[in-house]
């Protein structure tokens, strides 16, 4: 009986963690890690295969293999570390690699019909070795599997830190696909859900890593949701570039909190005071009519 329960838990743990990692989304390996940062080695082949590695995009690092049939969730390394790309970082031997690139580029200087990385200029072995690059990532937190006190079953949990690391253990790194990214950005801890509040969720926008937003990167349609009830009694700040939708988001938040009184389950009457000296939130914007929320 106990063995059957352990097998069932191992399969459930595998399914929960597998939702965040896909073999086809592999990009590289962690070669250096600490509590706050991790350095990842990525080859151009895998960078191109997943549609690029934009600045500030999410990556996940783990020792869990995508093809494992069962996962012992009580093992220390049965977890997925969430990373955010910050910048490039030099690999050991960076100076030598730069020297080779410069010398090769000098061979085709002035020739507009050929680039220095093409096969007739650079041999395949050199091109392969120079295709590795380092990426510096910030450690955002750790996804792991544990028993839910409320649901009394295994659930995906998230901790906003790294509890431990081993400098001489490898970690495979993957770029989350559309479904995995949606689960990451919309994650809610099952044990922190307040049963006395409405669980209504409102879409506030889409994931967009950069102004150069290319649809083939596979993350342009990932919608981001919030629970208006989570904002009650909290301090909330909105940051963004000019004309990037801050006013629209504010409208959505104001409207969604107001509509909590009409929720099908557990309606709440919440009072709001809005200081709007410029009249931004009372009417639809005349400038960006395609993106501004209708206040009803």
C-alpha cells in the first residue's frame, strides 16, 4: 500500500515538474552558480532553435530529466530553479576567442559579399567552439513539489530564493515554452488562497520581453492574469516606459476591484478613492484607442 502511494507520488511529481521543462527547449548548461546569480553557457545552435534569448527573459535550470518516468520529490535536486537573463558574461578563454574573431574579420575587411563566419572563411571546428557564449542570470527562486496542507495532495510550490547549491554539479537549462511560461507568470500558491475572498482573475496584458517583439519567439501570446482580491489592503506600484500601457493597466485594476461587488461567489463591496487631476481614468484614451480599457 505504501509502495503504491510512493509510486503515485513519484508520477505526480514528475508531471508537475515536467510542465516547466521540455527537451526541445534545451539551451545550455549552468557552469557557475551562487545564491543570487548563475552563469549559463549557450551554443548558437540552441539559441537559434528556441527563437533567441532576449534580455530579461526567463530560463529554468534543473537536474530533473524531461524523459524521467518518476521523480522522487523528496530528493534535494528534484526542483526547478527560475532564472532571469541579465546580460552577457565572458567565458574562460574569452580573450583568445575575440582575437580569433578579429583576425578572421580582418581577412574579409572591405568585402561586402561575404561574412567572416561563413564556411569558406572559418573552419567548422573553430566556428563550433566560437559559437559558445556566456549569459549571466539572476536567481529568481525555486519551484519544487510538496504536499499541500489544504488540498492534501502534491502540488507545485515556489520559494523566492535558492536554499542550497553545489558548485560542482551540472544543471541543464531550458527556455520555457508558451504553456510553461504561462504557468510561471500566473503561478498561485494553492496554500495561500484565501477561501473567504473571490478567486476571480483578470487579464492585464501579455508577456513582452523587449520592444523588438518578434512573434516567432513563441511567447508573444502568453497572457498575464491577476487576482483583484490580492490587491486589497496592499501597496501597488506600476512602472513602465512612456506610452507602454500604465494608464490602461490602472484602469483595469480600478475596474476589476470595483467589480468584486458583482462576483458570483463571495462578493465584496470595496471603496476606492481615485485622484485623477489629468482625467486619464474617467474616459477612453483618444490617442491609443486600440489599447485602452473601456470603463463602462
